[in-house]
């Protein structure tokens, strides 16, 4: 007798992934709106200055991943990139992100 496949099991996983993507996108938009409402602290920085502060905050997060103030600053800087119609340059801080994620997992 052939095994029955659960109806919609593949689709359910895909739907869950799409729902998670939508949730994360909503969170990003909420962060951008919040940052904008608070006055865009990084708005007057040049692109080069914003890039440097991006590197600095990720260096700080790699050294102290549980620092909520640094996490908030990182979200604000990412929001500023987005408001400038640019994606945050995650590729230049790959090593710091890796360290941040590893250390964050150890803490939990």
C-alpha cells in the first residue's frame, strides 16, 4: 500500500516561510518609521561617514552582542541607509556579523 502524502505539507512550509518574510519586512518598516519619527540622527552624515559608523557599530556588536543600545544604533543606521534608498552594506561587516551571531548564541 502506498503511503499517503499529507495534503499541503509542502505548501504549508512555503506559506510559513512567506509569512516569516512578511513579518520581518514589517519589522524593518516599523524600525524605519520609528527612526524617522525620532528625527533621523544620522541624516546629516555623508555617505562615507555613515559607512564608517556602520563598521564601528558592528565592531562594537561583535565585542558586546547583548548591548541593547548598540543594537538600537545598528537598527537606526540600517534605517538611514534604507531612507537613502540604499541597502545596508552587510558584506563589509561579514566577520563582525559572524562573531556577533556566534556570541549571541552562546549567551542564550
